């Protein structure tokens, strides 16, 4: 993705701490998990190398989904 197509509110936003957060759309356009444990990773954190961190992120994502929707994936 070129910088010309990198749009705030679509590809990223700034959270309450001022950190830049990439959106699910950005990750899908990039096409792979970078392994950094990104908040909106649509690839189930498959390239996060620390197994404990990866499982923790997966549980957190599942819990947030259930809280937001009232159902499990």
C-alpha cells in the first residue's frame, strides 16, 4: 500500500493514548500478519512468535467479540 492511499479513519486511527492503530481494512490490504500483536489483526495472530502472547491475544479478541455481539464466533 502506498502512502497516497493511507487514510486516517479508514486505514488507521489514534487511540485515547495517542497511539496509531491500524484497522482491519489496513491489515487485509497488507495481506499478512506482521507478528506484532496488532489490535485489529484479522489473521488470528498467526505470526506472533511468543506462544503465550499469541494465545492471550486470541482469548482477548474472542472475549471482546462475545462482549460486543452477545455470541461466540
